[in-house]
């Protein structure tokens, strides 16, 4: 087990779908032994918990989900449905309800689950658009304490995404 370091935000890079579709893709198509995300936020704003956790700063082995290779042992992954335009390019497609739910989840982590956690986007770890918006900006917009905002930008997505 490791200390929880990152609350990492993702998108499904799909035009729609449900949390159930995510489970089917990861377990039945990819044949992963675990799902990729702990929580999925559907377009209605509904929060679907795919993997329960112990509500503290320790990531037990059985709590691990497969959201970002090499960073899973100390991360919790949350994901919203969407994140691409009709051509498949990265686009922030979050509905107002999804933004509200994502903010609520982030507040809960910072205020209750793990006050030292760093909130981050997948694109701060791997060179890909996911989650199609710049998470540090989002965190500032919703009033997250700067000490909880991960600022690293190794691939320059802060200049590409809003
Ligand atoms: Zn991702």
C-alpha cells in the first residue's frame, strides 16, 4: 500500500455512454482485472462508484484502479463521460451537471478524505488530451486551495486546453 498522492481526473474520450459501458469496455474488451476508474460521472451528473475505497489517504492494493500506467499505486482515478468532439478531437464536453458533480468529488477529497491530495489531470502525466480541459484552472475556478493543485505541465497542455 502507498500514500494517496493524486486525485486524477479523466474523460472516457467517447461521445456518450454510461458507467456500465466503461465497466464493459475495461473488463470484457480490454480484459483488465480491474476497472480504470474509481468513479464515473455520467452526462446527467450522476456519480457512479465503480470501486469502493477506505476514505483515507492510504491506497490499499485492492483499491487500485487502472487509470494511468505507472501512477496507479498512489492515485485515485475519476472520469467523466465525454471529452471529444464529433471528429474525435479533445473537447471539454462536460455538462453543467457533470461540472457540479466533479467539483463536489474534488471538495470531498480535499476536505474529508485526504487533505494533502493533489488534484491533477491525466494530461499532466501522459502526453494525451485526457481529460480535455486543464485541471489546475478548473480547481482555481472552484476555489480549491493552491496547496492541493498539481501544476506540472510536462507536455504543454495548459496552453492547448482551457
Ligand atoms: Zn485518462
